[in-house]
């Protein structure tokens, strides 16, 4: 499918993992929050679910997000859309490498 002008109407922030630095005693720690990149996207909500675990209601939503292809975007691990902070579960590209499809979950 060709990427058409105007199909990406939502802005999202892709968040990349922060760099790990040595803690001085043989371990590694992250050095704060990673780099953020603002991109335009098309977003579809696929499903939502709620369950009761240990007396607490837990809800989650699954989203499919389309954005223009860039190889640098493939290493992101989270995304922010409005007030939703989502974990990226998978990414795929189309065969012509014009678009990235991201699957992400938002849950508490």
C-alpha cells in the first residue's frame, strides 16, 4: 500500500531504551530515560479488556499504529500518545519498506 499524504494525523513520541552504564561493581544500570522522537502516525484501537486480579481491576488496550518507515525507529520500546504511555509488543515493515506497523499495549 502506498503511503498517502494526510493519512498520518496523530503525533506520537517513540521512546528508545536508555543507555546502560557500569555501576562500578560489575553490574549495569540505566542512565535515565532514553531518547524520544516525535513522528506522525495513524492509530487504530484493536481491543480492550478488563479483569479482576487480587481485588483490583486491571484494564488493557491493544493498538495498531502505522507510521512512515525509518530504520532508526525499529529499536523503540515504548510510545507516548496523548496521556497514554504504551509498551511496544512488536513491529513489522511492509515489503516495500514504506511503512512500519507497531503493535502496542496500554494497561495499568
